[in-house]
C-alpha cells in the first residue's frame, strides 16, 4: 500500500498563502491551546473559529474579513526605503535587488514600518492592522527579517530599532540617504 503524506492545516495554509496571497483563509478548529492558534495565524491564516460556532458567526466574520480585503484590494505603488522595496500588490520584499522570503505577518509588519520610516510606532499601533481585534495571544518577538548575507551587501539593511516601552522604528543604518548624509 503506498504511503500517504500527512498534511496539517498549517501546512495547507502556508501553501495556499504562498500561491494565493489575497485568499481569505479561515480555519474552523476544535478548542486548542493558544500556541496552536498562534502557529496557525503565523502560517498565514486570517482567522480561527473554535468549534462549536454558529453559521451566523461564521458568516459575520467572513463578511468582516471581506470588507477589509475589498477596501485594500486596489494596486498600490511599491514602498521604498533605500534599497528596501516592499511591493504590497505582489507581496514581495526585496533588499539590494534580492527577494527576501517573509512570513505573512512579518511582511505586514515590515510594510507598516516601511510606510512610516523613522517614526516610532507603538506596539499596539503596529499590531492592530496586522492582528485583528479577536487576537488574544502575545505577538511573537520581533526579529530581523534580513538574511545574514544582507550584512555583506554594499550597504547594511535598514535597522528595526526596538524602543523600550515605546515600540519600534525603521531606520537607516550607516548609509547615505541619497543627499550625501550618513545616518
């Protein structure tokens, strides 16, 4: 008998999110630990519904997600910060013309920081558009999205500064801003 490969909901969510970035993914699940929900959301799902749930609640949550998607589905010009380019429409991130693979939530966080370079953004403000109001778990600790090879590129990548008690800020790190000044 041929062996079958076991595919989890998280595996399926990652695959679907990679192939169809704008697809709405809502997973109905039996009661789980917070870590399972966190892992599922980090894998690219938009929402979790814990069983049992009513069809009216499912419909209301799907409608809420679709309203948000409709309001943001227009093509947008890429965001630029030095050699960092965030293409919202295609959900691609490049640094020094090299594509950087980011998890879905990491992409959304970096896009928000790139929209507001040099500005301190509180943790709550940063989290609100990425995780919805139904999010009860703690966010994953922020880590640099850059691969080690980015440090040996012509210019160091932008730095995500952690501002203790204040939030985060995307800033230039030791390179010219185009006007000849070092930051």
